[in-house]
C-alpha cells in the first residue's frame, strides 16, 4: 500500500514518515510528484487547510493522502501567527525571516508572558470517499525565547522552549521531539485509528 504525505516541508515529512516506519506501507511525499500544482491554503483554520491539502492531492493522485496543517499560536500576539506561520514574514517559506519577525514582535514582552503553543492537525483522505476523512490534532505548550537554542528540528523549533524539559524543541533528538510535540501527539491519535478507517 502507498500513502502520500501531502507536504513540501521536509521536516514535517520526516516526522510523519517515522510513525509509519513500522506499519508496512510505502510512504511518499509531494517531493515524489514534482509536477503537481499547489493546493491553495485558503482556509481560516488548521483543519480547513489540512482538509484542502488532503482532499486536493487525493483527487489528483487517486491515492490515500495525509496532510498536516500546523503552526505556532503565541498568547501575547492574540494567537498569531497561527495558520500564517509558514508565511508570517511574507510569501515564501523562509524560516529565518519568520523567526526574526516573531522575535521582533515579542521584543517588549517579558519572559512570563511569552507563552505559546504549537498545533498540528492531520487530515487523512481517501480518493473514493472524500467526505469520510479522518481528523486528529495535537498541541504542545511552551514559551518563546529571545535567543535560538539547538540545531535539530525545523521552523520555529530553536525558539520554542519547553519548561518541563529545560530545552527548546531544536535541542531534542527526533525521537524526543516526537514524544512531546504537537505532531507526535496527533500522530499517536492517528496511529490508534487509521488502520480501521483505511479498511472501511
Ligand atoms: P506544507 O503545507 O507543504 O505541509 P508548510 O511548511 O507550508 O508545508 P504549514 O502551512 O502547515 O506547512 O505551515 C506550518 C508552519 O508552522 C511551518 O512552516 C513552520 O514554520 C511552523 N511549524 C509547524 N510545525 C512545526 C514544528 O514542529 N516545529 C517548528 N515549526 C513548526
Ligand atoms: Na498552512
């Protein structure tokens, strides 16, 4: 069986593929289908955007497709950047520019008020039953630090400090990050459900 992870973000694809490593399925990603057009993320919620990607690519590929829409919600910024996390500093996917904007926005905010969470919503869609998709979400709480720490992970990870661990997400190994992350939490819910759904 082949499932396609509908993401162009290699960091996400790695984390998602790791969960399927023991499942006996072939995991592909959009990197395997470079000719496909983009699906526009016009939704206002993570679930809407994940569904747009899952349904859109499932129709194009006629294969089961799993999409992740995720982002950082900072309390002092009223939940921003949220669904705009990938394009916070403008169009394109430039982690450095997004991180610089985040730190600039929080420059005057004291440590105790820099609370934030990451959210990941996964939507799994089958081409023959697009209305019967599977949806799961996960979150992780933390705090945004002003100086980057660590080199693992991707995106905002070097600035996302988890008090219980005394580390940022970028200071964790892939296994350690999956154990506590928003995406790891969503993937564990998916792991409980996807086989039965897949065979329906
Ligand atoms: P695809 O839509 O192709 O999957 P994307 O990166 O554009 O890739 P999103 O629209 O869901 O994906 O944007 C999510 C952004 O939120 C992502 O680019 C990161 O900047 C950030 N993000 C999500 N999960 C993260 C994580 O685990 N660690 C750090 N940053 C994360
Ligand atoms: Na998005």
